[in-house]
C-alpha cells in the first residue's frame, strides 16, 4: 500500500487487491483529508473484497447495499437505507459482523419492542436485518444467520385488514366531487385495485376507451423531490385491466377536461401526500371510517371475492400478484363461503352416486 500527498495537499492511496476472479487488481483512491483516513479506507476496502468477515457491520452493510442497488428498484433501496440507518446501525454498526450472536439479536429485538412500533413494522425491521445476514451466509461463508436462531419479532400482516364496502366508498366519494382529480383518482383506485404508484404513473395512452381497458406498465415514485417513473413492482404487475362501462364513461369525462394533453403525459399529476390529505378530508366530511390508501386495493379485492365470487387466479391476475399464493394468503378470510359451497358440491356428488346405486339395487325387483 502506498499513501502520498498530492499537489492539492490531500492524500492519495494505491494498493492491489484480488477481485472476484482472483486476479490482482490495482486500486487508486484520491483526495482524502488525512493520511489516516486514506489508510482506513484502503484497509476496509481490502477486507470487503477478501470475504473476510472480520469487518464491522457498517462496512458489510455498505458492501451489501452496493450490490443490491444494482438489482433493486431505487425506492426499495431507499426503504432499506431508512430502516438500516435508523434502526439497525445504531445498535450493530461498530460490531464485527462475525461476532454478532443470537443473544445480541434478541436484545436488539427487545429494545425495539419497547418502543411501541406496530407488529408489521417490527417484522419489516427484522426482515431487513435478516436479509443482510442471509447475504453474508450465502456469499461470504458466514456459518449461520443469527436472526434465524433468535427467532422473528412482529407479525407479517395486520390483525385485521381494513377495507371499504361499496356503500362506504360511494358515500365517501360524494364528498370529494368538488375536486375532479381527487374524485376520478379514487374511482380508479377503488374499481380497478391498482397500486398507488401504478395509478400515479398512468398516462393518457394507457386508457383505451374503445377496448375498455387500462394498461399498467410502470410505476411512479417521488424521490428527492423529483418525479421518477420506474418498472412496476414485479413482472406480473405489467397487465391490462378490463374496465366496467361506467368507469370507462367516467374516465372519458375526465380525460376530455385535460386540454392539450400529450399521450405520454400523466393522467393524475398529484402525489401520495395529496391523496392522503383528500382521504382525510373525505372521511371527515362523510363520516366513513379512515383507511389507508393501499386499503383501497384490499377493498377492490373484497368486492371481487365477496360480491362477485371471483376465483383466486382471476383476482391475482387483476391485482398483478406474482404468485397466486399471495392472493390466497392475503385474502383467505374472504373465501370461507366459497369453501362451504365447494364442500356442498362434493356432498352433491356423493348423493348422486348413492341414488344411482339405489336405483341399480331396485332394478330387478317387482
């Protein structure tokens, strides 16, 4: 390793390390304020490249994040950043990752559980830490994931899913008609079940009045004060949703008001924050219970299942779920009546067989 002062009075460091192919590679990093900073940076870099887990959790997190940022959506990485920096690094940051035990994880869990966070949020925090250790196990030969040994905390989903009935939605939406963009945005969310980011990314060309369809091909994020259009959540999220006639009419009315609009312009030039305020305003005026914006998606699923008896595969396709198991696990509580109906149909099959056998027994009798 060579550390030298450059003509700007700052420090440069040069060294060799083995890359992922095992080849000696030269690294040159410039403009450190002090010689000590240059040496520390070089030593940390070499540790990260060597698969030596005798490094701090902070250093390993940086390595993990750099890899994941190439594979995950920007907004997903930002969510990881927020959770790790606020809830994990303050506790584990200076610890060597190879020294963190299941007992350490339990103590960390207990400290968070005292903070009064929701069960779903606790689960989310734990999953982020566990994902980092899983990465260390898979790619850096950490013997085991201490999170698995410690056990999880929190719950994967809320105790009770919130949603609006059709009557509640129709009551609510009457009180926001004074703002057309709010009215049509909430109509679209409730009657299609699309995600909020998918709604905010819709452009004029995505709405086909003749075919009575809405094409979902992208998602909207607000990142660092800028509008960012990204790929949708999963491959199955790209889909074409068929629309009921009344919603086609409503959207035609809305788009007719958007004078001078280009085909690739966003249909709803609003933000999540705006719709949350409108949700609060509408529920306060209407007296309808307050739910989350995402619960409009659950409301649509409830409508499809409870009122229309839609099968899980059709619900999954319409909602853009990657796997039908997601639909079944999320909305299993909405299917009990269909389970009873299926059982009754099976009873019917057995009764038909019994009747046929009875007829056969009596065939030769006078």
